[in-house]
């Protein structure tokens, strides 16, 4: 058991060292595939319980007073005390339960198609509970870390906020966003250009 742990740790170090040196991606056997989609997400399902989204699966989920049924989830959409709508890592809501760790970065008012590669650095801490403000017309980068078989796989994605609106005019609690996103299936690959990658 100890030998397996040491081998996994050595391989993880090799992966990190290889990535840092600019060597070929050790995960090249996983398809270089950019998956795209679009969705809509509301700020609140129930008072104090935000709704969320899992970028790799393209699934919405809702957090409620009963136990959360998923340990996966990329972000939740919620409001700070001052009313600022933010993206917040799902793991900061349920740190003991979620296995996914997410860093988020606002890339500014850039068109979705213009962002072909996301940054390697500059992401908010995975433990940031303040979240990153949601701004209509802005594009965001996501650094998604998921443990798998003794390794931590790091995948990248981008998300563009098309619209921030209120379903009930004058009711900030009814806010929702429409967005488009692209997710790179191959770990450590920061290419998120739509229509690229694949076999």
C-alpha cells in the first residue's frame, strides 16, 4: 500500500515537473476535446441556498436544506450581503463534502470566441468564500481540480456571461444569468477554443 502511495506521489510530481518544464502533456492519451454548451442559472432556489452548475457534465444542480446529493459541482451563483452577484466555488459551500476544487478568474469584457487559451495563473484561491463578481459581457476562466486514482487532475474551462436579468422586475432575488461555456477534456491543456481538439 505504501509503495503504491509513493508511486502515485512520484508520478504526480513527475506530472507537475513535466508541466512546469513545458514538456509534452503526460495526459495526451486522453482526447484533446473542447466540449461546449450554454445554460441558464437562477440566483436562488430557496432563501440562503444557491443554485449551481457543474461545467464538466453541463448539469445544473440546486442546493437545499436536505443533504446535498452530489460531491461534484463547479460553482454556485449567489449574492453577497451587499447584493453583488458572484460565482463561488461549490467546494467553499461544502468543503468536507465536495471533492472538486475550483479557481475562478475574471478575464474582463472579452468575447467568448476571443479566449482561445486560459491563463495558467491568477485564479482566485480555491477557498475564496467571497466569490468573483458576475458581470454581463465578461468571460471567466475556471481551473478545476478533481482527484482521481491517487492523482489530482487539473482541467480548464471558460464561461461567458451573455445576460444578467431579473425574472421578476424589481426583485433582485429573481436574478438569473444566461451563459455559454467551453470545457477542455484533456487535463493540463489550457486550450478552450471552440471547434478545436478532438481525434
